[in-house]
């Protein structure tokens, strides 16, 4: 309890220090610091496999603790369908439909005409096409789509051995962003851009030195994090900081909570 109170009390001075760290002390930066978004909050235990997750409202100062709502055990990623007011999640490595009121989830199985969804590693909601996107590590890696209205699954594409560690969708650009490590060339950190058919339309290399060794390796690195969008930037939400990434240039701005 003492550590949690100390962390909350530290938010205000941390925010004041970080204003110039985003984009100087100009008014747009101040607005960005105050802007709210939804993300996952992880309360870690003794190991990366011992944790609980909640979802709630954040600013770049950290989570608003009174908005956090607990998620079912082992929830690692979440996607939200606003029209149906329905959450979907990845619990360990399977896809679930979530009931926040009861804090329970129901496992979703793929349809008869799609390959098995094994080792799911990312989930997002494509708001333009009203579908849930799921990526997996099974085989060569696959991208699936689930249409809530018809309750039908489809295979979007195979990922050609790209092991994604998280995905997020941006409606204005109509792009799905996926974070992963390169398999060749030293295993650098990469943000891949996918179109609606799952084709890679751009790859943006990131400065791996700004993150812990191995961060973004879906099979080896076990730190829990969330991937969301904020003003056209991809935001990596970690326990101690936010990393705001310009998906076009790869520029990274980090704010410590």
C-alpha cells in the first residue's frame, strides 16, 4: 500500500518534469499530456506469469486509478467493439469474449474453415470494417478476422514467420501496426504496417536501445505491455513509462510515469 501511495504522489512532479520531454513546453504538448485514452494496467507479481490486469483511463501521467476495472485472470491483450460494447481478449494464448461485469470470459474457437488459432499474440479492433483482428504464432504465423455480427472467422493472411508481440489499429490511416523483432540482421525492433488484406506496406525500424534487451520478442521476452494509438502515434504502455512512436519516422518520445 505504501509503494502504491508513493507512486501516486510522484505523478504530479513527474508530469511537470516530462512536459519538455514530449515536444517542449508548447500548448500542443500540454494538450497531449492531458489527453485521455484507454489502456491496460498490469499489477505484476513475482514473475511475468504472476500478474493481474485491469483496464481504465490513462493520461501520459499514468492511469486514473479510480477508473480501473479488473479483467479476468491471465488477460494479456484487449480489443474493444464500441458499437456492441464488447471486449475481446487474449488470455495467455487463446482468444476470449469478456464480460467486465462478472469478470469472466468465454473462450472463442475458430470456425471450421480456418486453421487453428494457436498461440495468439495480439488482438485489435478494425473499426472501419467492424471486425476483430487476431494474430498468432502458430506455424508460420497467421492473421485472422472475426466478424461479430455474423460470428464468422476468416483467415486474412499468413505472416511468413514474423512473430508479432502486439498489434494496434488506427482508423484514420486505416493501418494495423505490429511490433516485432527482425529475424535477420541482428534482431532489431521493428514496427510493421499492414493493410486490410494483411500485406506489409511499410516497415519502420526502431531504436532498440530505448528498450530492455529482447523487448518485442514474442517468444522470449515476457514483460507485459499494451499497444494503443494516441494522435496518430503508436504508444507502448509499460509499467514504468510510455513510449510514443511516430510510425512514419520511427522517432521515439518516452515519458516516465
